[in-house]
């Protein structure tokens, strides 16, 4: 399976705590194998309520489905083939 | 100096290549010490033209000034105190 790197963006998570971010990430990791996704990193800004996740996945819909099942759908998912 | 992690976002970079991303990142790194910034990672989507950078810096304006001087201003800069 060809894996592609993705950057996805969540909004509306104002006030998110370190514990909540860890729990959300772990929930994704717990079921990511169902779609062949590998969630690698996430960053959160509790003030703006934005969260960004970097993953590797077969396609963007696989990323979307995992995030939807764990209750925090991504509003945007971008392939990011370039990295430095 | 207290350092904060930032996620910044660029738009309008449709068609960006691996070489161009590396060159842009290196241009930032070359002058980042002027503002006490440490640019760590960048990801690009040539189709949407979006680029995301993670850095550590004293404040968001320091990040903005480096990106402006190197000719690729960030349209958004967010503190991301939470990371997983």
C-alpha cells in the first residue's frame, strides 16, 4: 500500500487541555489500523481552538473516517508530499 | 528567554517543489538567529499551495518578521503549547 503524508486541521477545540489532546490522539491511534493510518504528531492551540495532526495514510478519506469515528472530525485534510 | 512553539500557515504556494521548500526553509534558518527563532519542520501541499511550519520563538511577531524578510509571509501564526 502506498502511504501518503497528510496534515489535517480541526477547529472549535477552544480550551483543549494536554490531557484531552492526549486522549483524543490515543483514541485515534487505538483504531487507526482499521484504515491503515499512522497518526504521528498533533499540536493544539487552546485559544483559537485549532488542532493540526500529521499522519501517514493510504488516502485522505481514511484519515477522515478515523477522526469521525473518534468524535473529532477534521475540517480540512491536505496531502503534504513535501517535508523539510 | 521563554520560548513558545508556533504553527504558521502560508498560502498561495501552488506548485512548490521539494527544492523550493528546502530553499525557503534554509533562507529562514539563515537569519532566524536575528529574532531568536528556531524553525524546526515544514510541510507543503503543492496542490492547495499551503505550507505549515513548526518553530520555537519568543513570540509570534518574531516568526512573522523572519518569514517576511525571506519573502514568504505567513498568513496565520498560532501558538501551539500542546503537542503529542
